[in-house]
C-alpha cells in the first residue's frame, strides 16, 4: 500500500518521531511511504531509508505554517497515487485536505489527533480547524485515547461515536534491558519547550521545595524552544531557576540525538512529563509522573499506571487533577530498593498497551474501515481558500504580476521619453 504522511515541521517532537516510527515499520513490511512537510528541522536528516521526503517551503504566521504554492509535480503525483494520506497536526490536516482536493485524489484522509487543542477552535475564520471539523469524515478522525475524543466532543458540541481510538505506538520490547538509577536522584523531563507543557515552568518551584526539605536531587531537561514560534519558554525557565536559586541544580541538555535518549533514562531516578517521551521512559522502567496539559499549578492524576487507558497527560472532562507532583516525586525519591523495583515493574507494565507491533496491526484495521476522500465544505468567502486555494492564490498572483508588469512598462516608456526630450 502507498502511504503519505503530512505535518508542518520536522522538529524533534512526539508527533514527528511517531511519524518516523510508523514509516520505518511500514517500509520494513514492503509498503511505500512518503513524508511531505512545509518546513524542515532537526529530524530532516533522520528520515528512514527508502522514505521519500519533500520539504515544500512555507509562509509563517506565528505558530501557523502555510505551505508554499505551487507544489512540485512529484508531490502532486504522490498524493494522486496514494491509498492513504495521514495528517499529524491541524495544519497538516489542512495541508492534506487541500492537496487531495487539488489533485482529485481518491486516497483516504486519516486525520490524526495527538494533541487536545488540534482542530478544536470554533469559528469559520479559523479555517485550519474548520477543515478538520467539517472536511474530514468522523470515521477518519483518529484519536489516541477516549479522553481526547471526549474533549473534542465537548468543544465541538456533538458526539463522535464513529471516530476510532488508537493508542500511541512505542517500541516497548527494545527497552527491556535498560534500567533506571535509583541513587542518582535525577528528575528527568523530555520534550519541546512549549507553553502547553506547563511542568517546564512549575518544576523550578518543585525542585526548590525538595531541596529545602533536604533531598539531594537535580532536574535534567532535554528539549528546546520550538523554532519559528513566539513561545520563548526556555528564557522563562532559566529566569525562574535564577530567581529561586536552583540554576546550579538544573541541566539544560537541549536537543539530543534520539538514539541517546535511553542513556539518559538509564541515569534517571524518576520522570516528569507527558506524551511519547513519558511512554519511552516508562518502557525503560523509569517511574513516570504524568503532568497535565496546560497545568501551571503542579497537579497530576498520578503516575502513568494511574491514567485511563491510552492517556498520556490529557485533562479529563470527568474530573480535575488532585494529586501534587511534588508528593508523587517524594514517593519515588524516598523508596527503598524493594519499593523502587515495584515502581519500575509498574512502569514497564503500564506501557505494554502501547506496544508498536500490536498498535500498527490495529492501524491497518482502522485504515480499512476509513471512508474514501474528503467532505466538501462551505464555499463562503471566508473559507474559499480552504477549498480553492490554488485558484485563489494563482488568480491574485497573476493579476498582481500583470499589474506590476504594466506599471513597469509604463514607467520605462515615461523615462525613455524624458531622456529623449532632455537630449
């Protein structure tokens, strides 16, 4: 089968590493995979072998990425010939929808939802999200857990009973020989430094409290600010660490090669974070405190094994988080050898539901049940660009180009006339 994956950027993030993990698995089983993105990034040179990658360029509007027109012929051919086109973000969904409509492809558009804020802005002016809500079949909206689907049902004010649930796939078995370090006292966080990951901004306070209580601990952070956005979280983190006097206990590693992550897991005592990185830490036996999206108060629903099936940091619609992150960290830091071993066993057991092989086999069943093509959306002036993007852009580019040509020609003639008269 022929798959095309679309996203906005090739930065070092959970969505992007998921995309690469899926591509590698599919290619190893004889399927064709192409990755189309508007911008490059750290992972640009980390693509799997035999995976065709296109970086088409973009125009930036803050965090939004608008792919640059016109698209190369090879990109249009890959979309036209694809069996499945899968997006990994709200911008990627708009990108995929536009390409499928423009090429009249009969591919199935699978809209992956791997963040609670993807596609949930209400209002036609936000056509990225409107394309996701109205331009994709509900059967093709792919949620990574029930909590995420419930968040969307609440925000979109309609049920989504036919939208499938698909847990994030990680390579669990490959991590069985990695063991954490109970005595190091290292609290590890891994992930992009973005505003919705509020733990990056409250962890300096948590660290200060633990140090005041006599714990010999430190906080290591892997990740960096996301390029081309207005979120400068790293500056805020450093300023807060300086204010609280814990900067000497914080190590900012920046982005590290993906293959070196397990070395950092093996040096750590406990993990604080969310998403794919938390699953990978747990697969290595690191007890993981699950932070909550957009939480700035240091609250949690507990460790990974306390979360509902498939959940990796979502805020539940049924209840608010009521456990303090600092207390959960104390439990691990205070554990003796036997208790810590129990923590590591629970961590490994909690991540088995995400095993790559099982999840990818389930992915094929979801693809088979998905509906073909896309849904036409409103032809209103506000959304005209979403359905007729190429025509909209071409019309204005051509008209402006012709106007400038006429203006330049007129200016040239006038200058020539003045030159002759002066002579």
